[in-house]
């Protein structure tokens, strides 16, 4: 850990846009922050995602570092806030999924939820239709037909690694498309529509 005056210098340099100073902060706090976040998520992938988001937000609002007196509590508080956001998003997803339920035009109680879900389902379909033909085929075999990676590889006579690479690219594209065009509701639909098919 750096001395207080050294840390102050690093924070001031980072606030001024010094990427070397930012990299120093990243290296100093990355491991400890990962362990802290993992205690709550119990997921390496999710922990990495949250920690990366923390550092991205710190850089995006680096001018705020000028008023930070101690960086450790500041970055841990930032991580805690993102963890809470994740928890609230999961809770909202559970409520939203329960509301939407199976699509049924005959259920008056589910009309509003189904309408929203249907709109974003169509948005996801629009994104899928923009994929290159082979990538779209792999994505649909995985999501619509629920085939395993091995089954897709055998069906299309390609390697499993190619399937994984194409599926990853397709999922990333659809996810970004939903975020770009779906605004606030996109994350909910991403989890409903894509999360179970990532691996």
C-alpha cells in the first residue's frame, strides 16, 4: 500500500487524465477488490464484471478523485453500490419474469407484462436477424432448439471451439443491440432471453 502522500499524488494525476497513475491504482487494488466482491457473488465471472465496471466508472468520473481523501474506502463503496445494483436488477428481473409469464393473449392480468416482454422479444429477434447466416444458425440452435455445443458442432460439422466463438460473438452483438435500442429495460430482457445460453 502506498503512503498517504504518495496515494494523494496518484489520485491527483489520475484525476488529470494520467493513464499511468490509473494503471497504478488498478494494480494496487485489483486483487483485494476481487476477493471482496467474490465474497458476495461467489462467482468469478460476475466478480470480474463488477470489478471492471468499478474501474471503468472511476475513470469516467476521474475528476471526482480530487475530493477523495482515502481511495480504499472509496473504491470499496463503489463496488458495494454496484453489487446492490446487481441485486436490485435480479430482484426486478424475478418480478418482471413472474409478471410476464408464458405469453398468453387470453390473460388480462398479464397483458401489460406480456406487451413489454413481447416488444423486447421482437427487438431481440431484430438483432438476431442482423447476424451473419452461420452465426445466426448457431445462435438459434442454441437458444431456440436448446442444443448443446457438442450437438451443434456435430450437426454443422464444425469444431466445438468454432461454435463457442460464434455463439459468444452472436450473444455479444444481440446484447449490445438490446442495450443500444432498448434503453432501461434492456438488461432485464437480456437476462431473460440470453443469460442461460451463454455457456
